[in-house]
C-alpha cells in the first residue's frame, strides 16, 4: 500500500498544481477525471499494442547509439505521445468545455498524468522505494512537461485557423522533448551521459512554466 501511495503521490501533486494554475475558469472535475482515466487505460493499452507490434519486427542493439536514438524518438516517445495526443485531440478538444487556450494544457496534463500513474505503479511496485523516489522527481514531472508543451499548442489550435499545423506541432514538440530525455537515459553505457536527460527536463520545466503563464495572461475569462 505504501508503494502504491508513493507511486500516485507525485501524479496527484502535479495535477493539483496545474488545476490551481487554471485561475479564471475551472474545468468540470468529472471531465478531468474522465480524461485522466482515458490516459491511464486507453493510452497505456494503445502504447502496449504498438510496442508489441514493433518488437515483432524490430530487434535493437542496446549498445548502438543510432539504434537507441531510433528507439528513444520513434519507438517510445512518438508512440507514447501519439497515444496521449489522440485522446486530447478527439475527446477533450472537441468538448464544449474546452473553451479557452489554457484548457489544452490542463486536459493534456490530465491525460499525461493518467498515463504516468499507470506506468509509475508498475515501475514502483517492481523497483521499490528507491525507484518511487527517483521517478517522483524525474519521470513523472517529465511526462507533465511533455503534456504541457503539447497542450499549449493544442490549446492555441482550438481557436486558430491553423488547427492542423498547431496540433501536430504540439505532438512534435512533446515527442522531441520525450525522445531527448529518453535517449540520454538509454545510452547509459556512456559515463555521465544521463546528465543530458536532467538538462532536457529542466529546460522542459522552464518552458512549461512560461507556457502556463502565457495562456493565463491571454485567458478570455480574465477580468
């Protein structure tokens, strides 16, 4: 039970943080929960199916930098971010409650945190307290930043004539940051290279804070 709580705690903290950053027009809690569940179940299932299909046709060398690059960006990052993207795009973005750009951030975060919650539970139950502590400050916040960066552009897309391009740019940006983060972790056979993942996470956090502030500033409900 303690491990389960430790796996869920960072997810809940990030959700509350982003929820209270939505200053001017809160989203319905039921709809937020619905998107969280979709991320926790549908996104994970879709990712698992795609991983299984890729594993059947692709065998990667764990000591090849190029092949680990392919794995990080095209196998893991694109697969996971696409599984989140389609939920935000075809469920949240079409809903009438998605009525300002900031909503792109909060719904993308809810889907991302649903995904992160399920993923984190598996890792923590297997790896124990050390894994729970490490992932609370790395993997879980990383998923949040990917969601915020994607959601920022998907929020803009909803109210733009360039909806297609902005939506895809959000997916691309999240995939790039996710792929960069994972790539430095995958090539851990190079001493100290993991610091690249930490740097990419810090940059992602800084950009995420800027994205939140910008959509707050431009809220249509701001008095």
